[in-house]
C-alpha cells in the first residue's frame, strides 16, 4: 500500500482533507485541477499551488507541476504535485489503482468505474456500485463521512452548515458578473454591511459580523450568484482559517476507510487498470 498512487480529481478545501489524509497515510497522491480554480477557503486548498507555485497546509506542501518530470520531482521531495488536467488525461497516462473524484460538482463530470480498480466519489451525483465503487456522504449530520457501497449520497440542499444560529447568512454570493477586487483578506474581522469587495463597480458587503473565513481570489472573473465569500461568526476562531475543517477531515477519513475496505474485501482488489471479471456481491 505504501507509495501506491492515488489520483484525486479536485483540490478544493473539502478535497484537501482527503489529499492530506491519504498523503499522511503513505499514499502517493496526484491532484488534477482546472486551469483557474475558484476556491473560497483558499488558505486550505492544495489547488492554490496553481497560482502560488506551491502552498503548505498543516505541514504538507503541494506544488504546481507542468510535466511528468516535475510530477516525479515533487514525489521525490515528498510533496503533492498539482497539474492542470480537467479532462483527466493523466488517468490514462498513470493508470492508477485508485481514483477519487473530489470535484464536488454535485454531478458526474466524467468519472466512471472503469478508470481504476478502486473508484470513489465525494457527494451527490454518483451511484455507488454503478458509476463508482463507493460514494462518501458529504452532508453534515449523523452520516457525514459514511461509506456508501450501493446507492447515492444525499442530495445537496444548498443550505450551509449552522454556526451559532447562522446558516445561509454566512455565505455571500456575487451580485453580478464581472471582475472581483477584494478590499479585505481571509482572516479579517468584519462587521455587518462592511464593504469586503467590489465586483466591477458594485459593492459586496458583509452579511453578518464575524471572521472572513473564505474569499475568492482577487482579480477572478466571476458570474452572478457565484459563491464568493464565507463569514464565521466566531471571531475567536481565526486559526480555523488556516486549518482543514472538521467536515473535510471526516470525509477524508471516509475515503481512507473505503480504500482499505475495498482492498481487503475478497471481491475487490487492485489488479491494474480497469476491471477484469470482478464479482460484485455488495
């Protein structure tokens, strides 16, 4: 198992919980991303290496890699390579034993069960046992992180998790399409109605008072109603801006459990690229 390759599609904040868990557990991880990620909690997204060339989260460093040589160099340095590959071309190149779809698009953007011997997807949009081997529940609550081997994760409600009685109020969406210019930074304490950014000439104001936990990258081209910021009402929790969330850790644990279960189940096993007469009894 140690040094076994896992390709993870997506490097956002939830995906980064899985990436961290697998890296620390001894897997060799390759992250596939889009050219211009629009992450909100950028300080805890390994995908930010695409912009910054490298980013370190809780002692683990990801680096932007442009070719095979740079990917292998990152692995030799115990770093996580992040490549621009929205179509998953590197899946055919490396033929991994394990593939994790952590895009969290709430729909399947092209991952299928034959892409690797073990395939796992996070959240809704996938049927376990058909599209992938396992789906990990991403909805907060009793089943968060649960490994689903048959069926679907819960549908997305569009309602953010409750913190101190605030839910929808915590999240800010773009009032229009345009280029964002940030006035505040992640980690700043803001008051309700403070201007935190402009989208073109339109003001974006804080919805509640609290800690600015997430804010889309300055200069991003965004569309109307795109999620662009996240406020935590707990102003004493500034360290949370720079550490992986409880939700992401739970989901990462579910991914690790799914991998170990599928590897140990006698009807599954890493046997190279694709499936060869695997009997499905679950």
